[in-house]
């Protein structure tokens, strides 16, 4: 406030007259002999309600989004509707900024917090809201950037494979990801055609969910996860950027991305490869569940995991017409998964398509019409028994039914209407999902009901 007090009474009166202190407009009669005291008080009130930086050298930018929706589901025996945080791009707020160090060098930071009042990807037939509600840390990282050498990151963030299978130039990236299925109601328990869940009862409990057939953490093969790492991005050249990262003990990834415009088209694409030998491979880096130390392994003293994955995606949009198409695919191989369970499929693969049109048909903003198709051939790397519990070794004699492989297939469509003046998108989507599994020790393979999900809501960015 001291800097503002330096203004003379006449100068402060002029500022007030210009309306720079909106909210307490001053009339000519207000500007008497005690004008300075009056305006200083108003200035103090403004400063008390303004977001401040800790210093003047580093910029502070506050931004985020709110994404809430109504979700209707039908599992063949039961249906319901509720309000959920849309985890396709959940509600969040972020603080970011940077400061100049010298010519060609700068430093910056990113701190991002997710907010979940309920979870579109974790609720079940008996739990309306899902688990892990509240705040979650998405990014906490600093960086040093050079125009010549690139950018070095240290902290919690995404690596080369984060979002690599989800590249998308259309608004659907925030509403219904074509390659990431689990966020749209796949926490629901699998319902067999006899009405029972996979635990053999009418109570969902810890029975198998739709999302577990994709992977244990429900991420599609080839997709990365945010984790603690050191990461290096190359300078961008002709639209190309290379990335390498290492962290969480023994996880590394390398990849490249491309974004450019030419011949009337926008193009964005990327591909990444990674390996994970972390002893806690299921919880760090990208998922790698099997470990030598599992019961039944040749040498329980060895605890390192051993898996690798590759994934990528491309999005192309014709600028004038708004016609666009997306394609994504990924593959993960878990070398040790068949040690406790001979005959298990150690490879998971997926591919996904989306096509649509996104253009300004009305003055409110762009409208997006789209359709999607997805197939996931999951291996045994979810490490789950049919009842939903984790397995450690096969024991067919006592009735264990371990998942040797699985298939999940879905199609969907929807519409999004942008309200550009409010930085908001309204949306309505539909998705139909079918699954089957291949089990060990089962006299007959189970059959399942299909799942239908409708989501309608809005995302507003600030």
C-alpha cells in the first residue's frame, strides 16, 4: 500500500473519478479535504481481498475448471442416475508462473490440485460417490528452461507417455475421452446374466468392475501416469518435441510429439515407449503388476517387476470444414505375469477411433458432433481373481478362477455445444460397453450384461 500512498490527494481523486476503484464509486461531493484518508481506506480494502504473490520477480497465474455432470447408467438389472465430477477432465485449480533468469533462460513452476465431490469412474451400484473424494495432488514441479537446450523438470508431473494415447484436437478431450474408457462409469461392478456379481452374490462388495478388465489401475495400455521424476524436453523444432524421463526407482520413458498446421489441416500426434522394473511396479510409474517375489515365483527373494509398453495417438482436423478424426493404440507386456499362473496372457492391447465435426453452426460457439469406437484385449495383468480379489498363485483344485485374458468393447456418440462468451461447454454423451473374460479352472465361462451410460453436464474454465 505504501506505493499507492505516495500519490497526492489530487492524483487519488483523479483515479477515483476514472473509476479505477470500482465497487465504491466516488462522486464529486466525496472529494473534500479528507479525500486521501477516505481513498487510502478503500485501497486497503482492495489489497486485503486481492490474491498476492510472494515476490515481484516470479509471475503468478491462477486458473482451473469445474466439470460436473448428471450420469445415468443401466447394467441390465438395475439403473440409476446421480451427479458426479466428470473424471474425463475433473474439476481442478492450478498455480503456475515463471521468471526470467538471463537471456534465453527462465525458471518456472506448476502446482495443480484436483477436486472430486464424487467420482464418475469409481462409484458402484452400492456406493453412489466412489472412493478418494476431496483434493488430490496432480502436479508439484519446478523447471528450468533454455531456448537452446530445452526444459528440465523436477518433481511430481507427467512424463513422455502421459496423455500420449489421448491426443485430441476436439472438445471431446474434456468430456468423453475416446481412448480412456474408465472415466465414464466403469467403476460399476460386472453383472452376470443371472443377476449376480462376480463374487456370486447380489451385493457388489469387492467384485470385479468393468474398468479392471482394462488394467488394474484402469489406464489403457501404453498410457503413462504422473509420478515423481526428472524429465527433459527438447526444444521444439518444426513442430517436433522429444521427451525423456526417469523416476520412481526404476521407471523410464522416451517419446516424441508433433503439432503443426499445413495444407489447411491441424495435426497433433505422439508416440512413447517405457520400461518399469520397480519393485513396487503396480503403484509407481506406469502399471506393472507382476513381480518375481509373488507367491509361486521361482525365487521369492527377487522382487523387481519387468514390463514394457508402447503407445501413441494422432488427431487430424480440417480447419475450414471442422471435420476431424482421432486414432490411438497401445500395447503392454508384463514378462512375469505367467509365473504364478501358467497360461495367462501377458500382453494387453487396445485401439480406439473417433470421428466427428466441430464448427460454428450458431453464434454461441462451436458445436461438436462425434462418434467413438474402442476395443481392449486385456491380458492377465490385472492380477485379479474372478471375485475381484488379487491372486498370488493358481489353485484350481479349490475353485480359484483367475483371469487369463479379457475383452472390452464399446461404442458411443454425443454432442457438445460451446458457449464461447462464458468459456463453457455443454455436453450430452452416450456409451455402450460389452465384456467377456477367459478364466482358469472354470467349468463354464461366464456371460455378462451390457452396460449403458449417458452423461450430460458442463465444463467451465477460468
